[in-house]
């Protein structure tokens, strides 16, 4: 539940961004379309950064379960050196990729407004990876409350700064889309500052900092973290690529389609936040079972988390279908956008059960440290199936912009089945109780 509340905070910020920018634009779809495009394109490197940091959680969980506290401290030390360096590299890549935004067939006025927002998101990447070091360390030990509190604080900061910068309150000039990006940048950099202060103030975590050593094998530790983190980042990137490419193709239908897609995806992302929480909880519990070699307990965790995710997906599906005509009105007064978004929300509802199950099973595989195969499975599900099916439904079979979302149903269902088969095979394998020294 603390992880779910943390993710809920991110959803609230996304809602606030879209609602405030949509209100700022009024009947003009341009500001909301620009934010939609900027968010989607920023997700590429954001997913790489987040995915790599996730590799720390199962490693910390494994050694913490065995009482190997010095090793957990050394992995934290290694991550604090390597992750921020990668964050700077990602930041530079995002700035260099700006010219590519104009080559994706989007309306020029949308790209012009999105570029400053996109650049600001790039400047936050080192902060994301630095914060990830401490956050994933704490979650690997089972402390999910502290990241929740910090997330809620910084998310409230983001919303308040949105109000100041977007509309021009408290003596500031109204900045619109740029103001939304500036608020997010400041809030993201506040996160690592706050969590570092927590580590210094709390003696039980300050003791881990005291275990830092000059003899740490940075290359060896970083290599192990990356062998888990890079495949996870690849999986997130491949899954995210389906959403990014779909968003790009959505722009071919014009600014209204792009804005409607942003509304529908905001609700889809909101529903996925509890899935992320269930997946993260499964990672923590499974990694502890993995460290102790307790396969029976691991099986219980897998079954319960899978059941919870399926029930959640079904509840979201029913809610989306029932309230599809009401939900878009929270973001925009534009009737054409509302009408189109209500149709898209139906498609978003259709893939909720598959999305919830596959997201949770990814967390299970992460806890098992069985991540090398998931990038290949994701490539088949999202690149070979999701994107082509969406394209065919939209441009060949005549479903127009709403047809693009049909690809998600196929891709996410394929991923859920493939990950489920892999988890089942692992639970039957003797290798799952192997303890890594």
C-alpha cells in the first residue's frame, strides 16, 4: 500500500499537469497536445533510467534477507557512483535528440511548444537515477513507507508549482506548457535531496553509509547491477516504444486525436500505478524468498499477487466502460476531444486485465533475477505484434485513431501469457532455490 500511495502521487501530478494545461488552453488543443507529445517522447530515456535502477532492489533484497548488511552497503555505494553518471549520459542524449522530434510527422506548432518541455524533462534524468539509488535500496529492505512520504511531498510541491508557473500566480509570468515542465524538474531534483537527508538523519541508515569502503569492487558490483537492470530497462523501453510509436502515429490524425489520446492514456497510466505497486511488492517478497531459498513461500507470493492484479484489472475495466463519457470532462471543455477520448477509453479498458497481470509478473521475474529473457519476450509482444496490429487497425481496416489502441490489447495479452509461462517454469525448476554467493 505505501508503494501504491507513492504511485498515486505520481498519478495526481499527471492529472494536475493535464488538467491545468488543458484548462490553460481552453478550446485550443495545442497546449495539451504539446504536453502529450513531450511526455511520450521523454518516456524513452526515462524508462531506461528507471529500468536500470530497478536492478538494485532484488540484489539488496537477496543479501538483506541473509543478513549480509555490508554487501548491501557496498552495492549502494557502487550504485551511487555508476547510476548518476548514466543519468548525465541520458541527459545529454535527450538534448541531442531534439532535432529528431521534427522528423516524426507531427504538427510543427505542437513540436515547437513541446521542445522546451522535452528539454526540461531531460535535465531531470540524473536526479531520477540518484534518487533511484536510495529508493530501491530502501525498498529492497522492505522499507516502502519512506519513499512514499517523499513522493507525496514532492508531488504536492509539483502541483503547487504548476499552479504558480502555468497560470502565472504569486507574481510569476504565466508560462503554460513550459511552466508544467519547470515544476516537474524542480520536484524531481528535490527527491534525491530529501531522501539523502533522511539517510543522514536516521541512525539505522546512516550506519550503512559508514559501511562504505575504499575496497569496494565498483566494476564487479556495477556489472552485476547492470546485468539485471539493463534487461529490465530494455523491457520497459520496448513496452514504452509501443506507446511512443502509437502516440507518434496518433499525431498523424491531428492535434485533437493527440489530445484525446493523452486523456485516455492518463487514465490508463493511473490504473497501472497499483499494478506497479503490486509488482514492486512481489519483487521485494520474491527476492527475500530467493535469498533464503524458500520456494514454497515464493509460490504463495506469486499466486496471491497474480490474483490481486487480475481482480484490479477487472475492476478498472468495468469502471472505464461505465464512466467513459464522464472521465474526459475532467481534463478539457472541448466537445470534439471529449467525444474522441470517450471512445479511446473503451479500448484502454479492454487491456486492463492483461496489463495488470503482465506488470505484476514482471515484478516476480525481477525478484527471481530472471530478467535476460524478458526483453526478447517483450520484443515479440510489443514490436512484432502491438505496433503492427495498431497500424493495420487504424490505417488498413479503417478504425482511424481509435484503432491504434487495439494493438495494446494484443501486445499486452501476449506479454502476460509469455511472462506467466516463464514464471511457471521457474517455480518448477530447482535453479530457483540456488543461492548466489
